[in-house]
């Protein structure tokens, strides 16, 4: 799950920085595309959590531990 979020972030950053023949960006609304990707990731996470709630809770505990370690 965390791997997918990192992939979306780095690919989005890479494509945002690329030069395109039509101009700065091939789309008019990169923010809308990013929001759509985040929504799709949230739906995927919700689907996986519904299928295996115990694994989802374990993942949430790990993320919380990481967040607490970083904010200290």
C-alpha cells in the first residue's frame, strides 16, 4: 500500500517536470488528475481493508508508529 503511494508521488513529480511538445503540461488541470489518482488510491485501500480488516489494522498501526517517530 505504501509502495503504491510512493509510486504515484514520484511518477506524478516526474511527469510534472517533463518537457512536453505542446507546452508545459499536456493537460490543463494537473491538480484534478492528482485528485483523481488520490481518490482511486483511497478506493483501492478501502476495498483491500474490507477484504482483510486485520491486515488493514496492522498497516494502520505501522503507519501511526512511523508518523510518531517522524514527528518527535
